[in-house]
C-alpha cells in the first residue's frame, strides 16, 4: 500500500507543517519514505540498514540480518482504524524475554493525530499511549501482586515484570533503537481491565496507559480474523485512553475553522479536506471492489464446473456433490449481499470530495473483511474440483502415484506391526498396552490390502489411460483410503511407542545456577540425560543436556544432590513410567549380587572382596558418573537397597556413619565437578543473595521517595 499523502487545499487554507520525506538509503540506494517529522531512526526495507536521521543528514548506524520470519500479522503501511480515525503502521519491533517469549509491537501513526502502540503477545492484543500520570512509588521494585498508586488516585496491582531484549526492528522510530537493547518493564492491572505500565531503557523512564482489545475490537481495527470466538465488545475503555466518540465525532481539543458561507457561520473540523479524495485511497477502494468482482466470477465458474462434472463423471466426486454446491452457493449469496456496499463506495469515488475520504476508507475495509471471510466458504470446494480435474487429465500418472503410495504404506505398516509383535514377545507384561494400537494398525493395513485386490482390474485400465467412470472412481477411492491409513498410522505412532521399551535412561543433575533478574532470583538446573538402547553396544551413550528453570523450593531441595540421578527409566518401561527419585547414577544398571551378571556387567571377586565390574562396552558408566576411586561392593549395594526401602537418599556410604561419597558436600564430587558453576560459585548462598537484594530495594525506595517529594521527577516519553 502506498504511503504517499496528498493534502489538497481549498481557498485560504494552508498545508500542514510537515510533508513526508522521500530519501535514499546511503548503503543500497533504495528509496525511503519517512512519515513522522519526529523520526530519528529508519530501517531500510531493502538492506535492513539502521539509518540515523537525528543530525539532519542520513547516517548509517548498523545493519541487521535480513530475517522477517517473526510472525507479524500487520505489515508496514497497513491501516489501523481507531473509531473514526485512520492510522498506519510505520514501524514494527520484536522483543524477546528469556530468549523465547516473543512480543510484537507496532507503531501506529496519523499525520493529524500523532502515534500510539499496539502489541501482540501469545494471540492477545493491547494498545497503549504515553501518559504523564506518575506512580507514587518505584514500580520496578514491587513483587508480583504488589499494589501501586498513581498520581491521579488510581490503584493498580502488579501482574508482571522483567526484562526484554530487542530482536528485530523495521520502519521509522522516534528514537535510535539498536538490536540487543534491553528494556525493563513493569505492568499493572486495574479494576476495569485497563493497564498501567512503566518502561526503562538507557536510564530513560516512560509511563503508559492502555487497554486489552477484545476480538471484535481487533477485527474492527485491522480485519484480522479472531477465529471462532465471542465477538462481544465488553472491555471498558481505560480512563485517559482514546475511545470511540459518541454523538459529535469531532475529537476533543480539535481546532475549529469558522467559514462564512453566504453569511451563516458553519463550524467544521480543522482536518477536513476541501479538495479531492487522495489517489491512494481511491486506488485501494477500486482494488477491493475488483477483488469482490473476481471472486464472484470465480465462484460462478466453479458452479459451472461442478455441473459439468456431475454430468460427465459423477462418481469422481465421491458423494461430495451437495457439500460442494452448498459451500459455493453460500459464498455466492454472501458476495451478492455486498452489492449495496459496492454501490455506496462507487458513489463516494464519483463525488471526489475530500470530506468523504474517511467514509470511503471505512467502507472499503468493511468490504475487504467481508470478502476475505467468505472466501473460506469455497476454498475446500475449489480444491476438490481442481483435484478431480487433474485426475481426469492424467489417469496414468495418478494411478501410478496411488499404487506407489499404497506400496510404501504397506512397507511401513508391516515394519511397525512386526516391531509391536516383537515387543509383546520381549515384554509380555506390556501386551495389554500394545495390543489396542497394534489392532488399529493391522486393521488399516488389511483395508488397504483388500482395496488393492478389488481394484486390480480398474488400475490396469487406468494405467493404459482408458478407464471408464467407475474404474477411475475405484482408483480415487484407493488413493483416499491410503491417505487415511497413513494418517492413522502416523497418529498411532506405534513404532516410537514400543521403541521406548528398549531404551533405558538416567537424568543426572550436573550443575546448578542462580541468576539475578531485576529484583528477583532465577533458579536453574542443568540436567544431563544418558540413554542406552537394548541390544546396541556403544562406547558412549546418547547424551542430551539442557538448563531448566526450577522453583526456589525445588532448587533448595536438590541443592545437596550435585552429581546425583534425579530420575531414571529402566528397560521395559514407557517414558511416562519414568521413576522420579534421587539416587546414585549407574546403580540402575546393576543387578543384585545373587543374580551374578546382566548385559551391563557382573559381580566378581571372592567373599568380602566381591564388587561390581562393568563390561568393557559399558565402562563409560563408571568414568562418567563416579570419581575414579569409587568401587561398588556388596555392602554398598545392600546399603543402597536399604536406603531406597526407607525412602532415604543413598550417598555412597558402606555404612551410615561413613562420610558421603556422592552429593554436593562430598569432597570427591566437588573435585569431580570442579568446573561447574555450582562449585565455582561455592554453592550459592541463596539467603545472603536475597538479603542483598532486599537491602538494595530498600535503599532505592528511600531514594525514590526523596526525589519524588522534591518534585525532581517528570513524566517519561520518548
């Protein structure tokens, strides 16, 4: 959509003070248009260079990688309708919290009314505008749920806070933003579901007031389909935030021009154009009318194609004739129902009077939303008809494809069924869990085999390129059944399901960390999972490592268990049967002394000197989990069994009065994990860290109250 603005003037009326600038990127030469006279940074849409406009000349600051796959639902230049006013998206930004929680922000600009922000997070949309209403205490120091009072007497409750990092920016902004900028925020909710927010970046404070959007408000503003949700408009506007006007549509504070028309005084808004409608508005309206007309013609063509197929090859539609006709007829009726709106738009275009520009825009967006909504009614019908046309044009190729997919399915299904039967043989106690899935897979395979047998003659005729209607229908039915069977087999996921039984795994707590985030602590565990597959002897296991956030309670509970296994899954169990208990890693692969040996190792030695020895293929278990001088004796194994029965954590002692060999306090394990964050930070004194933060918060609050009482603070705003 063009972002050119043409301000037509009437007699005695001057142009607005600012006209959009047309510039060129100094890096690639691409043309740029800057809508806002306050813009200090613009991002070139061609080469992604960050350009500084603040010094009166264009200066290239940096260049970001070209990667626009951020899931934006609005593009630069897209409209945003706010009540009776039209805004335009002039910039887009992406912030990420903890590297994964994505917030998308859009700067909305009107040359008459200024700008505000729209934000989208996990499907929820909100709008906010800067406010000069100040908080009476430091908003960043409050815990979640804390109460805040603002200068206008309103009370708020803190809902969230943290830090976000700028990952992407494009368009034009009123300040110089750089990828990697960190923004600290605090958000508060009110009784009317509006919100108050505080943001801090580069030591600058900004306060805003806003509201959450209902799906209907979002749809009215952008045309974004909210899906199958309640479109009720129930969220009240927040005080101080622009809302839809009632009665007179002239915004408060709007200048009024007094025109003398043959004597009487007529008051009109200052922003009313007395010239023609802008060219880009007329062009957009005509494009939308054309879109509706093209869809009407396409729908008529599809209905005619349906009639032709019903006459020539009715069997190919597989009983979907009525469904297709109903969908296309519904689309046709909905498009016909827009005729009055189209006529109204054409009359506004013909009038060519600037006063009608906003009305034309609103009508255009309403038509555009209606056309795109009804398009879905015929999309499935159109795809079915196109599919049947392809079949009729190339029966040989379609039949060869159907047979190839059928044979591939048979191969996959037989492999999966064989694996399930083998698992039942290896683990008879799992038969009750495996057999229902196995039965469904076998049923799907039997159906495909039966259709292949019954359609042999029809497929032979189709391969020669001479099938009649019933024969081509038989091939189409085979193709559909194979597709359905493939989906069924994929959904059952039977091969992966039984494969779990052949894998044993242990998850070991190999490190811990405590990070400060704002005025709170974030607790993390590093978990290393070691997996072994039955029958596959390897010098090393499959290893996966990940850091995971845990609660303060979980961290303190496991703080003494560095190097211990926190969960394990023995052979013959499914993943959801993983045992979550803290124990010495490696003991799960050892059998009791009276068993003698298993696939991992054996008991060896005489009398009191008997100890466990891993087979060479599994010698890595001891070197990965244990310090070099640790040997498992029968007495130690008995102590491990006794501790488990008493719900205690065994730490490697042959008897309870011996020092621990495992865990965070054991010298051997501290040396074994000497390079870990936990050991290098001397175990993290959580209580002391929390006391230090509390002292800093107290000092900051006292300083804040002192500066507020002296009147030295002023409202934020970029």
